[in-house]
C-alpha cells in the first residue's frame, strides 16, 4: 500500500504544481492587461516592477489554488483511469476510497496552509501590493520630449522642440516657457540649437542652448498692459537645469492603508467589527435623541426673531376665544387652527419658517440615512472579509472531492476534457461566490448564506460524485441512462394505462 500511496502522490503533485503556476500566470497577465497604461512609460526600475508582480501574484492565490486542486485531481485520476491503473488496483482489492486516502490527507494539509496564508500572508501581501500600486499609478510619465509638441511634464515649465536628432541628444528650434512666477508667458527662452543630457546622478536634465534669446515681460512698470515693455537678452551659449526629482517614485507610508479590511487578519477583523458595531449603536442612539429634541423644538425655532412673539399672541387669542387654561403653547398650536388669528404678513412668516424647518429636518434625515447605510455596509465588508478567511480552505476540500471522483468516472487524462470540465465547475464556483458576496455586502441576503453560497452549491455535487465513484456507478454510461429512462417511462405508461 505504501508504494501505491507514493505512486498516487507522485502522480498528483506534478499536475498540481504545474496547474497552480499556470493559473497564477494567467491571472497575472490579466492584471498586467488591466494596469498596462499605469505601468508603461514611467521609467520604473526593474526591482519595483518585480515587487509589484510578486505581491500581485500573492493576492491571486485564493483564485489559483482552488482551480489547481480541481484540475490536478481530475487529471490525476483521469490518467489513472485512462491507462487502466485504476482497474488494476480495483482488481487487487483496493477501493477508490483507499486510493484517494493520501490525497485526502494532502488536501486537508493544503486547506490548513490555505487558511494560514489567508490569515497572515495575504493581508501583508495586500498591504504591499495596494500601497505600491497606488504609488505607481500616481507616478508621472518618464521625461520624454517629442518633436513639435509642447511638453508640460516639468512643473512650471513648458518646453517645445522643433526637431531632434536620432541620437536623442541634439535638438533644434527650442522654446522654453518659464511659469514659475505664475503670471503667464512672461519669460520665454528661444534657441536655434542645443543638446540635452542627464546629470551624472540622474537627478537633473541639462539643456545647453546656442544662438538664442531670452525675453522677459516687465509687468512691474506703470501702464505695462498698454506699453508692453520687455527685456531681450541675446546669448551664444546658455545652460538651463531642470530638477527631475518629481519623476522619482515616492513611496506613501503604508500605515495609511493598514486599517483597510482586506489587510487585516481574523483577530483584527473581530476587533474592528466589534468597534464598528458599538460606534454604530452609539450613533443611532445619539441621532434618535437629537431628532426627538429637534422635533419638540421645531415649532419654537426662530429664524427671523419673531416666532416667540407670534406664539404668545396666538396663545392669548385662542385662550380668550375658547376660555380654556392651557399650560403648553405647542399643544395649543397643534390642537386649534391659529393662522386665522394673524394678518397676511404674519401668516407668510409662519409658513416660511415652517417650510424652512421642514426642509432642514428632511435634509437631516436624508444625510443620517446615507450615513447609517454607509456604516452598515462598512460593517458587512469587514464581516465578509472575516468569513473569506475560511472559505478558501473549505473550497479547496470541496473541489478536490469534485475533481478526483470525476476523473475516476470519465477516465480521461491530459489537458483536454479535464480542463473543460474543471473550467465549468470553477465558473460555477466563482459566479456563485461573487453573486453571494455582492448580495451579502449590500444586505440583500444573510452574510453567512451569501459568503458560503458557493460551498453550499458544490458540496452536494462533491458528495454525489464521490458516492458514484466509490460505488463504481456508471454515471456517464449512455446505455445505463437509457435503461433508466426506458424503465421510468415504461412504468409511467403502465400507470396511465391502468
């Protein structure tokens, strides 16, 4: 049995490693295709690009690992069945379950490692990846001046080169507009020719210009807008230096990203969820008390300085008419039509104040409603991240129990039919996972149901396929299904005849 276990493990590990890195490479190419515009033309160093790709690869493991387990297990048992090795093992009295046993233990170990990866490695990788990607996307394009185009890459300067030699160094018909004073094009330098080169430390670009002029508008003179005075200075040679430090990659402090829910482990997520829920309950209680106090004082809110006098007059007139003792003016206003006791001007003032108070209350309700929705969604996002720490491990186990029995049933190895079947199951897993997570994130369904929806869908399929494989049921045998079909419809016809 030990030799059979070693043979099974050896047959499984090769396809597993191969398919894992293939899936990781495909996902990485998708990332490059998505962010190619943010990477090209910025003069990024090789180590920066390598770090970005490495951390991006680490964030794709939750997608690549389940697919690799599904495809490799299907390929392994498909190859064993195609070469009649499963038949030989069964003839020797070894069941499918015993053949799968070492791979089951291996899958359990991979699932545990997947949890440790999700809980400790992935938050760190997300932190490094997101912070570095943010800095790269904020990075300016590398210094590159094309012919006949006004270049605005250097702050406070605009440069135009009429013609550039093939060496990329010699230039002709140069115009440099200096906007450091932020007064427009008051400083202009022109030259017939010159050359540009980087300083030895790569921090500056030096322009050496020949046969040119420097023009400066004198904006401090009196009536300069009518007279337009300017200075002109001719030169045979002039050197201008531009600072390129702004083209360097400036790293943002990673502490600014650490509180994001994708960069927290299980313990930290528990703490954040409790804190957010406590803050949300305090926010609701505070709003409830403020709203009640605001509603009670709405009738006495005076935006024009006349409300108190109007309410006193209304109380006196209504008391005289009805001859009743009332202790609360607000209650009296709510019980009797008081507007008839005021002239037109006072009526307009009262209506205007009431409308302003109503609009203010409505805006306050809308603002707090949106704030409550945002806080609830933020809590759900943290809860979703907490559950996803465990879904990867369970998905690896479930997909193994789908791939291994399916490979034993179809008895087809290689990268043909197993890839097609694996992709179909993985698409079902991924679509149900994304759908459930989005519905749970917006609060349409329960969080547990949404996050574990894909596992709930695939778990019965895995049980069914495992049962069929261990019992040697002819799941894909057309003749067996034809017999079942005939048997069922035969009984149905007999029932109808009776």
